[in-house]
C-alpha cells in the first residue's frame, strides 16, 4: 500500500513533536516522542504479552531497525531503541543543550521513526505488514542555524528510508518513507501560522487572532519558547524581518536540569543516595527531562491552567509524593523572569513598532503560572493551551498543507 501523508515535524531537544492530518477525519493529530535513543540488539526480549501490546500506543515501545543513507556509514543499517523505550538502556543518548539539530544523528533517527509512527497511527493505515508513505517534509531549524545551513540538511533526508518495528503494538510492521521534497523552515518565524489558522475536516479555518496576524499592516513578534533556544520572529507589515529575527540560548532544558539537581538535594532522598553509594550503584529518580516533565511538571501546570493553586511532588523508590512545589515555582519564576527580560530587550530595540508579542511553544506551559499574569503579552487561547508544545509542528503542517494545495491549484 502506498499513500501520501501531510505532516509537520518539530525536532526538539526534549521531545520531537509530530503533527499530521488524519486521512479520514481531516483533523490535525499531534504526538511527542522523547528525543532519546539507545543502540539495540536485533532480537527482542519477550517480557510482555501480545494482549498488553494493544493497551499502549505505538510510540511508547519503539524497538526499530532502520535502513537509511542519511546517517553515518556505520549506522545506515542499525537497530535502535527510540523514545520512552530507550530510557535506562545501555549507552542511552539525549541531546546536549548546545546540540545542533541539522547534523545530529540522534535527531535524524527520532525524526524518521516519528514519521513512520505517524504513518501507522493514521486512520487509513493498512493492516498489511509493509506500507510506503510519500512525505513532503516540513520541518525547521533555529533561526541562527537556518541562516548557516539553509536547505542542505533536507537534501540529505530525501529518498527512501525503511523502518521496521520489532516490538510493541506495531511489531512486524514495516514503513518505507519516501521523502520526495519539502522545506526546512525557520523556527519561530513559522509559528504565527498556527496562531492564525487551524485545519478541521480537511479545511483551513481561521482563528480569532487571524485578522491581527494577517492584515497588511500587522506588526507583531512571535517568540517560540523551546527546550534549547528561544526563537524570536519579527513581522513588519505582515512580512517576516529576516535580519531582525533571531534565536537566543534561553531554553527550558537549563531550568529543568536545575530542578533535577534540586530533587537530589531533598533530605527525604538522602538515605536512598547513601544506599546506592554503599552498593556502588548509580541511580536517579527521573531518567530523562521528558519523564520529569510528564510526571512532575505537567500535573502541576494543569492545576494552574484550571485556575487552581499548583502543587508539584516528586517520588523515588519508597519515598513517594514528596512536596517539591517551592523549588519548582522558584525555578519557573526565574525562567519566566529571564524570558520577560528578553521580551523587553527585543521589543524595545528590534521590534519597536510591534503592537503584540505572542509567546508559543512548550516553554509557555513551563512558565505558565507567571506568564498568565503578564498583561502585555499574548498566550495561546485557553482552549488550545495544551497544544502549546505542538504550536511549531502544527505550523509546519499547516504551511505544508497550504503549499501543497496551492501547488495542486496551479497544476
């Protein structure tokens, strides 16, 4: 079976976000995969039943074999654990704060796997063991990185890539991705698209801010608060100012790492740390940033979004639900304060004529408790606030959809 899938891919330093248009509903579907990999054996250790496979999503148990010419020679036919399933495996890798995305084999492996998962999750995915999917690639890079390399990384991705699923609910499936073309966009510079439009039932639908963002006289700034960088895009008369747009090294990873260190300083965990040292063992309560965000940060942020007082707790071994609210709010406040300093600096120097300053991206949730009280900035509407981490992947998808529709009309 061969078909096309319209996608948008945001390769983050904490997780890789994928958005696609479901072939039956015509609506946008998004999902994340932690940006974590580990080398894997060709065989599968059977520790679960086939019935249990059907209770989880394909992206939660990724043991894959990848054939691709886009990786280094020694990796072109290799086995990997990807995402959540790679956590705690030997030689696990996750991006460093300063990792360049365009030449990162880790990001390529997670990206190709994510696109293959999207193909399997799509509602018209065939029950056949092998499907081929044509992809017009739509992704992006931080502004400064994009200025250096342009579209070259996309050229390296063009062609066919085989991804075989060895475990989990997709066990036995093979997806052949045929990346025929596409575009690498500028992070932050494209995010405004998903603030202006949505796709519902295969139709482009305007949002309530569409007129503000698309009128010929529109002057505004969009800041994409990512894990590794903060990308600022200045629009003057509705056109991107490529010279003034930039990214700065102000991402949530630095602050999440601070919290992970503070967790280990809790007196409740001293006995566990001493026991590990006595047995010459290494251990930590949260194995990746993404795991910490899901288990600790998001439940507390959910309370804040609901208008309740946020509470954050951490657990490790027999020590359960230890209050971590004070430490978390202190770091979140520091992050929000640093972001607002950058907002003031950029708005008052580069974007003096901008009437609005939009914050998007996963950092919106991380700093939400403090951003919500800032009167001079705009956040995503409350109805889609939980889509904030997917704002960029949705924007890449919508831009891809629009360009393909335009190309079809011309032809």
